[in-house]
C-alpha cells in the first residue's frame, strides 16, 4: 500500500494510493498519528487515490478524527471519491471530518 | 422536653392555654347545668303527671266500685241483709284503701260502715223517707252514690278515697334522678378531663398556627410537645412531613440548579475544547485555572499537568509570564501579542500567544489564546517570494524588450538588419512574457483553488501524436533523438485535456531543453493497475539530489550554471505537478547529475472509463 507524505507549506499531506482496508490500515494509522503529532494537527489526508474503505479503515479514520477533535481540530480529508464519501455518510462518520475537493483547498483551510 | 416557644407558651403560660380552653370549659359547665336543670324539671313533671294519673285512676276505680257497691247495697237492704252488706262495705273499703265507706240513711243514721263502731242503726227500719241523692262529690273528698231500696226508702253510699302516696314517689324519683345526675356529672367530669388533655394539644396547635400566621416558618419553632397527645403527635408529623417535603423540594431544586449549572459548565467546556485555538486561564497566583485540549496539544503537554501549575512551568518565555502578571494585576493592558518560534523535528513551528485580561470582581485573570500560525507564516513567505520571483521573471523580458526597442530606435536608422534583429528579439521576449504571465496566472489559480478542471475524454493516442508532431522539429534542430515508446493501444481517459496536455508538454519540453545535442529523450506510456504511467527519460545534464527534491518548487532553478544559461521561469514543473495532482495523480522525478533525469507522470484511470 503506497503511502506518501509531503509538505505543502507547513501542512503535512498524507496520500494513500490504494484501498484503506484490513491490516493495511494499521501502518496508515501509525503514519497519520505520527504526522499529526509532528505537525500539531496541520495534516491533510489526500484520499484521491483511495478507491474504497473497509470497516477497519473507517475505524482508523474515526479514531484519528476523535483524537484530533479533543484538541479542537478535525481530520481534513480531500479528494475522496463518491463511494468513500457515501460510506462515510451512511456510517454517520462524516460529521467527524472536514471534506475538501483537493489538497490546495484543504491546505488553505489552515490559513 | 421541647424548648420551642410554642410549646413553652402552651405549657408554661397556663392562662394562655386556658384562654384557649375556657370557651370549651364554660360550654361544658353550661351543658352540665342545663342537663341538671332539665333532668330535675323532667323528674318533677314526671312525678306530677304520674301522681295525677294514679289519683285519677284510683278515683275512677272508686267510682266504679261505688256504683257496683250501691247496686249491691240496694238489693241487700231490700232483703234486709245487713250483715252481708256490712261485710261487703268493709271488704270494699279495705280493697280500695278507702278512708270512708258507709251507707247512710237520709237522716244521717249509718247502717253499714267499714268501721263497725260507726254504725248507728243496728237494725234497718221498715220504711224511711228522704230524697234520692245525686251521684257526685259532696265535699271534703266524700263521694256520694244513690242507693234506692225498693219498698223502704232512699239511702246513700258515701265513699272517700285516700290520696295516693305522692310525696313518697317524688323523692323516690328525685333520689334516682339525683344518683343518675351524679353519675352523669362524674362521667362529664371524666370526659371533660379527657377533653382538657385534647384541648391542650389543640391549644398548642392553635398557638403554632398563630405563630405561623405571624411569619414563623421554622419547623422547630412550630413543633409542639408530643406528650400533649395524639393531636400533638399528628401535628408534629404533619410539620415533619411538610419540612421533609420542603427539604426534598429544596434538594430537588438545588439538584436541578446544579445539574443545569453542570450542563452549562459542560457545554462551556465542550465549546472551549472544540476551539482549535489553545485557551488557558491564568489566575492571580499565575497558575493555570483552565486549559482546553488544544492548548495542551499545542504546548505538547498534558492538560492535567498544566492545571494548577505555574505558567512559567509550561511557558518558558518570560514575556508571556510578564504579560500574564500584568493582566492579573491592577493595571490591565488591553492585550499583548507574542510570537514564539519553536524548533521541532518537522521544522519550525510558530505559535502566537495573545494574552488579554479578563476582569473578575476586583481582580482579573489572564486569558492566553494560543494559535499555531506556522502555515500562515509559510504562506506569507511563499506569497512574498512568489511576488518577488514573478517580478524578477517579468522584469527580465521587459528589460530586454526595452533595451532592444531603444537599440532599434537608436541604431535602426542606419542599419535595418539591427532593427530586424531587435524586433525579432522583442517578439521572442513578448512570447516569453506571455508564457510567464500565463504560468503565473496558472500558479495563482492553483494556489487560490480556483483552477477548474474540465471533464473531457482525453484520447491519449491523439495526444501523443500531437506531441510527436510538435517536438519533432525542435528535437531535430537540437540534434536530440526523440523516441516514443507507446503500446499499440492506449485508453481514453477522463480529465481536462488541455491541462494534461500542458503537463506532458512541460515534461517533454524540459527534457529537450536540458538535454545537450546528441542526447536522447524517450517518452513511454503504459497502463498499469488502473493507472496511466507516462515516463519522460532524458540523457541530459541531470540534477543533484538537492535539486531533485526542489525541482517542483515554484520559480526554482537548479544551481547548476548550465541551467542558468537556459531560459526558464521555474514554473513549468510546478504547474505540471499541480495539474496532475488535481486529477488525483502525481509527478515524480529521479535524476542523476550528468546522466539524465526521469520524470514519471501517474494518472488514475477511473474504472467507468476503462
């Protein structure tokens, strides 16, 4: 599961290329937590290349969202396809996240 | 013993309690007197009525017997049966209890009498004269009955009844009635004593009610002595129940108030925790009174550690501590803003602390608002750098245009070739200026998020054919071998055709630009796991590792002096990568100095198109 991290300004952008599923979600979670801690929450998950998310993936996203919510922040997801977005809506997890069309819009939200 | 004033009043001030009882006592005595008088009157009336009745009945009996005796006497006198007559008279007198019973002739001679010694005629005359008497009372209680003796004459029966023993009956009745009255009186007194106990309790309750009416509400003050009886106990229970009810109401109300306050506090705490800015309230003793979640996260500590701790222990900057001290003192500054950079593994983080006083009664607390402004600062710096770079990039062609325009004006009159050369350069610089302005606008759109993508069908085979056509001449001119390594069939993908074309053009243009004569540029394309992968491989000057990492930065030009000789704005690759990223793809670079570079463009291909 390719996982790429880059910085746009002071914002960490984590890009996952492939489905967020099963045990593959664990390294993603670790990397996300690490990135969130390193950037004081200035972190964006670029989900443009995530075709689908399973229950474990949803769990990981929800955990990260809750973790950030405790510090008044929220997990910013961008570029999600319609399928993933619908899954988040149907599982009522959507309110825990902020959604953006693309990385630039997500990064601008930190301004 | 109770010490409450009502009980003392009810018990100690007996006159007070009697004031409460005297009406009942007087009423009791009056009822008793009325009972006694009416009982006596009843006795007298009953005795008299009974006596009259008995006397009347006796007289009636005497009258009836007299009539019978008179008739019997007529027969016996006619038959001269004096002995029988005299026994009959004596028996009748004895039976009826008569004080007088006799038969007398008109001349007053007595021929028969209950008392034999009163008989004056032993023998009966043959005849005698005298009128017939009428039946009736002859005075002195003597009742007279006519006795007509055929063939002899008229006589009379005199009877006097004794009065019934009226006096003796009256006293018998009076004795009975007296005994009954005494018993009744005793019973009344017992009842009164019993009632008196009850009345004392009622009096105490009355006093309590009056005290309550005066405004006394304390249960202890209204309580009465339970020893006064059931009523007192019931009253105390009522008070206790009321007090308990009030207590429960008070507890319930307090609980509701506390619950509401707790909810308010919870809501407030939740609201503060929802803030992305850190919030710390510092008390007069310069210790943290409240810390929200963001503050703990931004200061990289735990909220529990911060709460109650001195500000200096978690904020090492003296300026912040001083500002807090000033804000909690009497002279409250409006607000103080302090920016503190912090070096961390991921780079420099810039935190902005806004310290402002919050007045609380006669002193204040300091509110510290902590904000992470790293991204803002980076964005500002980026914007400034962009403006500077853009200005520089625009100035270069503008300078050339101005210089060559002046040259054409100065020297063109004598030499038309110079004019032609100058105009040619001006023309090129104009195109360059146009391209730079276009690139700057594209970058501005990307950064502003206003760049929109068209959803076209991108026919990759046509796209690569255009590329081959466009760059074939340029490659030939530069003596570079341009190869296209394409599969026999390429898919049609969804995306913005012009922008994808721009991205691949930039990659190919750069490869040709930085590849010296005799070199080779290969364009390859393949579909791999739902992705379009385009490689542009050149055998050019390549890049150092540092340059490889920064090659996509805006306005970045490699430090290699060979690059400086080649015209370029440093925006092409930045634009290409942003455009591809907007499509959900990416561009990566691998390069080795003096050996060449490989730029790989990856674009996701939606399944629907496949």
